């Protein structure tokens, strides 16, 4: 695996940090040293964070049973 989980907060509105693994066979070709994942439940908070450059990517995951609009 090219990353390992270095920290996590298991609550809603949580953070997850992935770090490049020193033991990965091709680590020289892995571009990012860390990836920070933030789980946010409020749409306005997400949009404000994106528009101000606090976050770089927005992705939506649907809860079980939810339908896309």
C-alpha cells in the first residue's frame, strides 16, 4: 500500500490524514507526501471552504438508501 493512516478522528465532521509509506516499493513516484480528508456535513461549510481555498476537492457520498437528485 502506498499510504498509511497517520491520524483519524472517528466522529462526524472528522478528519483523516494519509501519509506516503516509506516501505512502498515505488515511493519515489508517489507525488503527494500527505492527503488530508475532511468529512463535513453542512453544505454551506463545504462551499465556503472550497471557495476560500481551504479545501481543494469536493466529493459527495450518498447515505445508504439515498437517491441522487
